C-alpha cells in the first residue's frame, strides 16, 4: 500500500515562499522587444476599422454586403 504521509507534510513556509515568488513574477510586466511599437499597432487597427466602416457604408448604399462589394471591386467592376 502506498503512503502519502511524506507528501502531506510539506513545510507551509516553503509553500508560501514559492507562492509569493510566483505572484511577484506575475506582477512584473512582460518585456517587449525594443522594436515593438504598440501605438503603431493601435493606429493600424483604427485605420483598418475606419476602412471597414467606409466599405460597409458604401455596400449599404448599393444594397449589397461587404463581401459582395469587395468581390465587385476585386473583379474590377
């Protein structure tokens, strides 16, 4: 028969120190590579959203869907 007595007698101070060390690591912000520009990503996302809104408005005026409008432009019509 297997005994789990040894596994249950772990020092609580050790558990607390491991938990505190893990919490400290999670509290630190993740390092980003120096070439990463978050604001540029945000600006790109905003421009893309604006483009989609404009395409939606054009498609709505023409009575089509966004996909149908994009397909029409892709076909050169």
